[in-house]
C-alpha cells in the first residue's frame, strides 16, 4: 500500500466569505414588497382622506345652493326636503353605508343626534326632517330652526377629523 504522504493530494479549500453586498435576490424581493405595500397603504390613506374632505366641501357648496334657492322662493317644505336629501347623502358619504342607508324615522333622527351629542333632531325641531313630507305646510320659523340645526350638524360632522 502507498503512503498517503506520497500522494499528490491538495488540502480542502473553503470558499471565501459571503460578501455583504449585493444581497441575495430574496432580500431584493422582500424590500420591494415592503416598499410597495407601504406606498399602496399611504396612497389609499391619502385617497380616502381627500375623498372625505371633498365630500364635506361638496356638502357645504350644496348647502349654499339650498340656502340661495330658499332665499328666493321662501318655500319651507322644499327647504326641508332638500336638507333631508343633503343630510342623507352626506351621511352615506362619511359613514359606512350599512350603518346609515337603512335608517328611517326615529332611528335616523337618533343617528343624527349621536353625531353631535345633542338632541336637536330626535326631540327638538329637527323632527321635521322626518315629518315634513307628511305635512301640508310648515311655518318659516320651524323651517329656519331646522335649517340652523342642519347647518350645525353639517359643520360638526365635516370639521371632524376623518376616520
């Protein structure tokens, strides 16, 4: 048998150290996913915030239009109808549709009160929002009270921080 020292064998060579840069492809993929997710989240947040603010701005413009029409026509029933439509549309825009869209009568008025922590609608003059379609006539004083409650409600809801 041959002596191992006589054989032309070379020692085992270990590979060099793994460099820090460039990272492996998996790290690039993970970095891209993190950056993409963060960017998408930021974009969705901004879009939602801008959308809610634009809904509030449009509600204020619509309220000004309703007030202009009311100032020229002095029709309290038309005013209450338009205010009711505006408040319903704004509520559906700012709050979850499943929470707001099916509300009618007393539950609708209680929802409006819950947003301002006052009872202007469920026990005050704001009840006319749900009663006006069934009345023949409404006095201008009653309509003006409801208008003030609606203006306060709209300014409170639209000035609140977006959810």
